[in-house]
């Protein structure tokens, strides 16, 4: 009977996610919160979870849990409400972003990271902006209203893309450097992550 060795892969992945999440949670304390609100780490967290967690429960649950906890904290500390009309469309968008990452990032490279980031942010843009249709008086609940919403959201989605690139570079870069130094963190050595 072979002896099972402890593999810290899941713990390292979670520590990287938690570290980046702290930055997101600290954002409302910035004097320029509205300016930096969409320069967020949550897109990178969704991609990171999809790329590195082999277990689907962990891949989807950890990024969604971080999104939920940070949304609740931000709502509590900033005065912005959490349960706004159509809020669940944002969560559906993040589920799809994790899925996009699982499908597109079979091997983590700079090119796969960039293309997956762009694809995931496009999914976020198209799906999460449906929620604006549920806020009375914001946009007409028509196809033309949805199109107007999508166009108005472009500056916010660009900030979201830049945040996904920046935080993703930190997260993916840190884990890839750790994998290079400690090969037992790779999936070939671990079936538990």
C-alpha cells in the first residue's frame, strides 16, 4: 500500500485567491471607490479557479464564495445595496466565466491567459448587463434598451478587463513561479486540487 503524501496545492491556490480578495474587499475604503470599482480582482479569481482547480466543485464554489462574501462586505461598508434588481445575472456571468476558463485554459500560457480573459470579460459584459434591465427607469426593458446599456457599460467593462489582466497576471504568475520551484504543486503530482 503506497503512503499518501500531503500536497499543499489547494491551500496555495486558496491563499492566492484570499490575498487578491483582500484587495477587493479593501476597495470601498479608497477615496476613489467609484473610479476603481470595476478595476476588480473577481474576474481574475474566476479564471484562476477555472484554470487550476481540477475538482469542479472547488473550481466554481471558491470564486463564487469569494464574490458573495466580498459583495456582502462591500454592501455593508459602502452603503451600496447588495440585492439590487437582477443581481443574480452577475453570478450567472461568473459561473460562465469559470466555465470559459475550464474550457479554454487546458494549458496556462500568456496567450491562453489573454484570450481567455477577453472571452470571459465579453461573457461578463453580455450576461451581467441584463441585470440593468431590472432596475426601474434605468434602461427600457427592450432590445434597444439592452443595446444602450451594453454601449454605456463599455468603459466599466474595459476597467474590468484591465483588472482581470492585472490581478490575473499576479495570481497566475505567482502560482506558475511556485510550480516551477515546487513541482509537486502541479496536477501531475496532485489529484486533489
